[in-house]
C-alpha cells in the first residue's frame, strides 16, 4: 500500500529532529504516530492513520510503504538522501 503523503510527513518531522539535534537539543527519541489503523474518536474507522493497514474484517495487518520506509530509516540510523516530498 502506497502512502507517499505519510512518508513525506515522517521525513519532514525527522528532518526537523535532525536540525534540532544539530542545534544542540537533547533529543532522546521519536515516537511514530500511529502504528496501526485504528478507531479515532472524531472519525471512527473512516480515516486510516497507521503505518500498518488493518483489514477490519479479517484483522490482517499489512505494512504500508511508510512502514517499510521507516524501518529502513531505523535500520540505517539515517534518512535516505531522496524520497517523497509533498
């Protein structure tokens, strides 16, 4: 499942974290919101925010492109040089 907007969103936030660290901010971690598609109080099940798609009928979990992208960032401990931008 392709979700380039989410990758661009994550990239932007991680670039901001990188700049903050370069400026001397003591950053201890970054929390990815949200891991799974889930129930949202304002939207119910109509919006999907997770990095992992959930088939609500079968409960099958399918990693989206953003999950694979973020996994690569973690594995390399670095942002890729190029990627989706919005």
